[in-house]
C-alpha cells in the first residue's frame, strides 16, 4: 500500500540496483523504474516528484537525462545516485543532491523525504539548497588546497553566500526548519 501520493522515478542501468531502490521506497511512494536513459525520459512527466538518477549509463547518460529534464522545465527534484566520485564538473549541473554509492536504505529514504519537502520551496530556495549540496559534496571529496585553487568552487562559494542573504528572510516561512538548519550546517 502506498502511503504517499508522491511519485519517484528510479533510473539505473544496473537492474538489481534499480529494483532494490524501488523495493525500498514502494511501500511509501508510487515508484517507477527505468533501466536506461531513453526509458527514463519516456516515464518522466509532471507527476514525477523525485528522480533518482545514475550518472554513468550506456546510451543516454545520466548527465544527458538530467539536461533533458531541466530543458523540459519539469519541477522534479533530481538526485544523482552514482558510483562516480564528484569533481568540479558538478558545479554547473542541474541536480538537487548527489549521493555516492553504495547508498543505505535510510540515506535513500531520508534524501527522498528531503527532496519532497523542498518541492514546496520557491525557486531561490531550491537553487540555494542545490548549491549548498554541491558545496558540501565537493568539500567532502576535495582537500582545502584543491578547493582554494579552483575558480569554479570559489564562484560557487560566492553564489551560496549571495543566495544565503536573500533566503535568510524566508526562514520563518519554512515548514521544515530542520532542513534549513541542515543546509546552513553544510556551509560550515
């Protein structure tokens, strides 16, 4: 029995991984499965709230699927769930969060819940959370010297700080204060 009306699309070319993630989530959500990029785009519509997307797939890669999702101007939140270690190329990608495999059931579920909460936020808040996530992922993967030497990372930091100033006023209107606090903890 599905407890929530939300729809999750799980996309991974490893069928066992797709099926495992879908099984973890299907008691709580309407879950769609796709085993490659073209199939993912066919199953994607306005009803999909969250896409869990692998980056490295044959044919149409996760990066290309992500680009097409954003070109369609769908309001789906996209989480890259991948074995690809993040590098500075993620700064310009349009995802909302990035998980490196292996991913536990609890981490996957918590991430989906967070994405569903963010669906209600305005565009500036969405952008802020996405940028904070990218910054946190890079800080977890790169040493201070690599970060300091990268122009893209420095620009990302400035964008985060600029957006932080504009979203500060919105704090009172957030329903899930813990999500907002978590984003600020990622900054430190």
